[in-house]
């Protein structure tokens, strides 16, 4: 009875036995399917025949102009310079070396100290050399006295009371007069070595820290005295450019720090370096302000040529096509090429004398390699 009742219920309403969660899952799945179909319809709806048949704009009349950089020409002279680097040397440089060995009594040898000609740089304890000088003088005086006595005795027997030159020489040799005289001169010289004197005005350079009472051997290098009032600069020059140089030419000198001054060519070396194919010139520069230091690297520039023409322009304006040189001149919005025959060319500038060119013309200097005659361009002018 119960079994047949359950059977009738299921036939009447089967959904009553479906769990509630199962109903929710079925509803969510149907929603996802509907949204997917809707999205596909939107995608295909966007690609309508009307959109595909929409006319495209005509770009055939759009003008594309290249950006070209121009420089303004002028009528200034063109200068050709010889440039080189060199090292600063002092006009005079002397190593401070004592001639004798001894103990330091006092000294003025300090790094960077300014000294004047005749200043005493160092003195030794001089007792030993002073005694040698006194001894030599005493010996000389005794020898001279004995020589005078003997000369007087022999003069009595000589004709006219005067000894001949030969007799005088024999007499001096007998008493050792010349040896005694030489000994005193040597002692005076050695005594003078007990003081080291500055031979010229300059500045001192030393790496030593000398102390009073220290013992120093003869020949020890105590430092240097440098005369910077005038300096010399050696510049290497190609042998092909030496013929254009002569003594007395002005040289512009500049340092990496921006200091500039002027010197003159003092000497042109007669020798050529065979391996480097260069010669040397020596430039002298007044350096009273001490701005140039020994060992400093500087740049030297010498004006060797000056040229004047109708028009001067940067070197970059020159182009070559079909074996001929040309420039592009701006005329309104377009460029015109002009064949040229440069009068002079340097790494920086070119001199032109063509009738169709005038000072002040704008000439293409960059981004102009692919230009054609009477092509319109966007103009960019260098400052």
C-alpha cells in the first residue's frame, strides 16, 4: 500500500524530490549560456557590412617634408691653425747638491719656498774646513817669507840686483811657493762649499724633510730650484707643417682649467723623429703670475694661414654627387642645390666664391644627405 502511494506521488510531481541546490546550479548554468550567446551576437554585430564599406581618407595629397638643419653663412676670414699638446718646463732648473759631506748647521730648503739669487739655502758645520783654510794660509805665509829672504840674498850676486825669470822660477820651485799658493786656493774653495747659495731667483721643490745636525754625503740630491718666471713648452709638429713655422710666431696657450695666455716660438728643432715623423718647437711664455706649473699639460695653437673669400660656411655644408661638390641653399620653403668649387677647406670651415651665393644665405648643414633639388623642407636653424 505504501509503495503504490509513493509511486503515485512521483508521477504526479517529480520536481519535489530534486534538491534545492540542484535547482540553483541549473539556473546559473542557463544564465552563463545566455550571456555567451549575447556576447557572440555583439561581436558579429559590430562587423557590419556598413563598417567595412566605410570610405578611407585620401592621403595621396599629404606632403611629407624632412626636417633639415641650416647654418647661416658669413663673410669672415678663415683662419688655419696648427694645434698640438705639450708639457710645461721651467726656463731654468737646477738640482741642489752639496759638494762636500758634513753635518747641517742650518737650512732653508722647504717645499714651495720662494728664494732670491744669493740666498743661503744650507750651511754645514764648517770648523774642519775653516781650520784647513787657516793652516793653508799659515803655510803660504811661511813659504813666502822664506822665498823673499832667499830672493834678497841671491839678488846681491845677480847682475843689476835682479834675478832672471828662470832664476825666479827655480827659486819658487825650490821653496814650494806655487804648491803653497795652490793649497790656499783649494782650502778657500772647499770652505766656500760649506754654504749652498741660490744661483738664481725661483721656487724650491723637495721631497726631503731635512733636520739640523743631520749628516749629508757629498752629491746627495736635496731638491730642485725652479725658475718659473718664464716657462718653455715643447710642442710636437708634423714634419709636413714645420716649413710653415718660424721663430717669433705667436702661440695661443691654454690649460685644461681654462687659463689662456700667449707665448712665442723661440726655437725650431733641426731634428726629425723618423718613427713618428714629427719635429719639435719650443715656445717661451711669460709666467710672472705662476699660473703654469712644471709638468702641466697644455694646448698650443699657432695661426699659420688666413684666407678671405666671398662667403664662409661650416665644413658640413659640403656634399658630393657625381664627382662634384655642392651645397643646398634655402630659397623660401625649398632647397636648391648649387655646385661649388671651394677656395679653401679646413676641418671647421670652407670658403666659397660662387656668384649665386651671398653672405647670410642659409645652407643645409645636417640631415641633408638625401635631399633633392627644389624639395620643400622644414627649416631648423642652428643658433
